[in-house]
């Protein structure tokens, strides 16, 4: 997709959202089924095979299931990667290839309840993007800033969109 094709696809959406801001709001929903016997959760992805999440080996898992923390990093890579591609396309930045890596630092003493002084969750997250490009450093700096700014997952993490937990009887 080139910059004109991207604009052609997004222009009617932008026009509609400007004219009717409520039409831009959507509640995204993903569902999982608990597997208490195996301490896992089956997640319906909507795009293919079901993913089963379980304990990370550092919390007692055996790697037979995906780790939810890894999945969060995967979601971040997916979102940031797509965002970067769209921004680079819109800015007509020549990129011939690229990779993106997400790293997150976790101290498992927190999630295992060993120490109340240790945070539960990621203490730091880094995205490392390597591009084959002829673009100069100033353009790449702008690309990085816009990728971070428009990535839904990155912004959700940075703005601490804290989940609320509600338990209902069924």
C-alpha cells in the first residue's frame, strides 16, 4: 500500500469521525474460557487458532502455554509495527526491511507474593526497531515519536489504562 492508497482508505473514516465523533468509539472485546484444571485460559483470537495462556516458567509453568506477559509484548509489537508502517507510508519514508523487538523487565517476586515491596508487572518496557532505510536521523526520530504517539497499545500502557475487575455469578 502506498501513501495515496492509505489516505484513500482512511479519508472517509476520518471524515465520518470528524462529523460524528461518537461513531469513532468502539468497545473491543476478547473472550477467554478458564481451564482451572490446567491453570490456563483459552483465548478466542478471532483470527485463527485459539491461544492458551498459562503460567510463565518463572511462576511455575512448563512452557506448554503462552505467557500472558509475552502476549502483551506481542500485542505491543503488533500495534507499534502496524503504526510504524502506516506512519512511514504516509510520510513516504523509504524502508526496505525492518524488525521490532519488545523487551520487558519483570521481577517475579511480586506476582508470586513473595515481597509486597516488589511491583507486580513490567517495571520497564523497551521497543527496539531496526530499519533498512536511507532516511536521515531527523526523519527516523520523527517516525519514532509518531509511532509511539499513535500506537494504541503503547499509549494504553503509558497512560495507565488500568483495568477494572468485575466478577459476576452465572
